[in-house]
C-alpha cells in the first residue's frame, strides 16, 4: 500500500471552485493536480460543442491523468473527471458516447469531493447553465451513487471550504492507517 497513488477527484456543477480547490489541495498535500482538459479544449473551439468534441475531451482527460500520475506524491488530485463528458453529453445530446459508458467503471477514483453550489455564480464564457446548478448537483449525486463511489459533499465559503476539503481528504487517508 506504501506506493499506491490515491486518486482524488474534485467534481461538481459549474462555478463551484473545482480548479481553485484542486490547485489548493495539490499544494497543501505537496503533490500534482490534473487540470480539466475540457477547459483548454473548449477555449479553442470556434463553434458549439459537437459529439466528436465530447469524445475528444474524454480521451484528452484520460491521457492527461496518465501523463501526470507518475509525478504524484501519494495523491493525484484531479480537477474533474470524464464523468463530466457523460453529464454534458446527456444534457446536450440526450445520450453519452458508448466508449465513455464502457470506461466509467474501469477508471475509479478513491475519493470524490463533490463541491456544493453554495458559492456565488461567476460568469465565464465557458459556463453555460447558471440557472441549472441544482439540477446538475442532483445529477452529480446520481452519477456518483450509480458508480457506488465514495464521496463527500464539500460546502462552505472561503477558508472554511478549503478546511472542509482538507479534512475530508485527511479522514480518507486516516482510514488506511
């Protein structure tokens, strides 16, 4: 168990602070974090998302995790996961790519931190659904439960939110001692 890398996924609806939290946790636990591949990908899109874009983002996220995992120090902090591709595909196209569905159970994370929607919405050109945060929070619960995932909802603002996340990861790590 000594050399095992635990994968911690920071997930949730839009504008819940996933990237900021991922960076913070990586710094706090002296490890690396995997950025959200889709953000960089979508910044370069010139039109609306397509089915192929969703598939490309799926493979891009997997590849980025694979590249960064060897640099991890006991924990690999992942700013979202490709479950997001399933959620967005279901929302935008009414279904998910089969390769995403096939791979979901093969890529478990040891702990998911589901960031609550108790932060104020921040506008961003890559955010689409400011009025559907409760809906997407429900979707995240359902997706994580469908995977029988170990997850903790992280609430609070400012320093409290960070402390709650650190505590959740600490409790998780302590469960292996």
